[in-house]
């Protein structure tokens, strides 16, 4: 009996863990994973945010959805694990909550047929694809695509965001003859808490290689003539 009793190890810090994203945009919701050796109950909380489910049982592994506060800052997700013998282990996870840069693109199907699976990419500074998706559009339908960028590797000064649609050019051409549009934006310093940059980029998805017409404002070129002496 003594040997059996000695073989029963008490829970240690390695017996329970929590992990998930360590950087999130204000108000965002992310998935976190709880792991234990065996099973335990848990109670999870985050100041100013929410956890779903807040209470539960972990049998090896469980998932929780964590919604972070709407204010930028550093927040601790706190999870208390309780084992069958009544012992508790508290684990915390530090989340850096930042105000994201929000990039938007409006895609429009001006044709008379439905288009499906049209690829759209958001590219940072010419070479880093930060988001890619596809879009389906009925005739005459338009959709606004949004990407919340929370990466911390932006440099001070000028940056660019490029949106490309259907890079093989089968359905879309632009007035420039390309299948992409690039917009510049400027960062005073790489601190996401200072500003929220919203980019509006309109792209027209057309059937049978219709051209996107870009209208420029008319200039008043007429000037009064000077008087002769």
C-alpha cells in the first residue's frame, strides 16, 4: 500500500497549461487551449473582457473563446485548474491588446453573371501577403472585405498596402492595365495605440475582362487673359 501511495504524484506546474495568441486587436475574440495531465475543472477570467465558457472540465484538452477588452494594453488571462484531490494550479497568459490597422476593399460584380472563387490578396510593402481570401458575387452585387492587421513589424515612415484581384487577369483589368492597386500610408512610429488607419480601396470585378473606369475630377483650365498696356 505504501508503494502504491508513493506512486501517486501530486499535480505540478507541468500538469496544466494554457496557450493561445499573445497579440490581439482591441475587442477581438480568439481561441485558447487548456491542457492538463488527466482531468480537472477550470475557471477562467480576463479583466475587462470575457471568456466562453468561463467554467468547465478539461479532460486532457479543452478550448475556450477569449474576448479581449476594447482598450489597448496588456492583459492577463487567468485560469485556475482544480484537480480531483482538491489541489489547484493557477496559470496565466499575457495578451498584448493593440489597436489594429483596418484595411478594407470593396469588390463589385458589374457583369451579368455570377462569379465565384475570385482571389483577393492584401500585400504589405510589396512582398508580404498579410491576408488572402476569395469572394463570390452575384450580378450587380458588391461586398466590402476587411482585414484587421495587428502585426508589430511595421516600420516608421511610408508603408504601402496593395490589393490584388484575380492575379491571372481572366476576369479583371484595371485602367492602369494591371490587376492591382497600391495605396501609401504613413506611420509616425510603430505604436498601434496611436492611430487606426483605415484604407478604402475600390476594385471592380467584371465578367469577360471588362475595364474598370477610374474617374478623375475635372480641372478648370481656363484662366483670364492679362490686360495689355
